[in-house]
C-alpha cells in the first residue's frame, strides 16, 4: 500500500505558487508514495474551543482531522506573510493540535517547505510552522528543508513542475519523507 502524504498549503489564492509546488509534488511522488493536496482549508472557521466540543466541531474542521488521521505523513507548503506563518495554515495546525496530546498529527512525520518572494524564501514562516506543528504533536523532520526565494518572478511563467531544479528538489523531499515513513527508526 502507498505511503499517504497529506499536503496542506498556506495560501488560498488560485494562482498560489505554494499550491503549484504542492501540485508538482503530487505529480512527482515516487512509486509507493501518494501526495494528496488538501482542499478546504478556507472553509474552516477560526479555532474556537467553544466549537471544539462533541457534536459541535464544524464539518470542515472534522474533515481536516479525518484527512490528517488517515495520512502517514504531512507536507506543509507555506509562503511567508509579514515575517511569519499565514493564518490559514496556523488555523489548520490549531485544529489538528486538539484534543491535547491526541490530535490528528500526533506522532506523524511532518516536513515544511515552500516559496516566498523574499530572498530567504520564507524561512521565518517555515521555522514558525515547524515550531507550531511540533508543539501540536507532529514529529517534525527538521532536516527536510526547501525554501525557494523570488516566488513571484521565478514561477511567473514556469510551473514548478517544469522547473528542473525545483522538480528535483521536490522529488527528493517527497522521497525522503516516504523513506522516513517506511523506516522510522532511521530518523
Ligand atoms: C500579506 C502578505 C505578506 C507578505 N509578507 C512577506 C514576507 O514577510 N516575506 C516574504 O518573503 N514575502 C512576503 N510576501 C510575498 C509572498 O511571499 C509572495 O507573494 C508569495 O508568492 C505568496 O505565496 P503564494 O504564491 O503561494 O500565494 C507577502 C505577501 C502577502 C500577500
């Protein structure tokens, strides 16, 4: 059975370059791995403990939890907004972090990559995402890193899947995450 990797994208815009990176990862997944791009983060209300009660969890949040619970690993794609993680991704992590100690990301390998316009490719946002998802219970794979600068210009005409360097980097990311799920003792 394939290793299931759930891709969450921290940008909602239709032309998002992070979304394009995730699309490329779907295409480039090696044999034995399947990357599923999660749709529906926009529909999830802001995390609210009053809603997070039996019978009260919004359907969109429950669907995210179910998708994460069914995945073997998560791959987060994030741009950087004002030096940090976009709210949409933080909100998803918050929903995935509860119930405390038993959230849907608990113990699952999680890698964070992405592209941003700035010269460092969004490393601050990626570091914040690693911190948050680690506190949420995910097993952050710290040494899987890919931060691509100049998103807006680099991918203006070229989809990341058609950029040979990026395609090779993405293939390596997915292959390594796949390998970690297959051989967790190696981490
Ligand atoms: C609200 C906002 C804040 C941004 N702040 C940063 C930033 O702090 N650092 C950076 O490198 N780029 C920043 N950018 C530019 C984004 O990195 C760039 O537009 C990126 O391509 C957005 O991701 P997307 O293409 O997946 O939507 C910002 C963009 C927006 C819309």
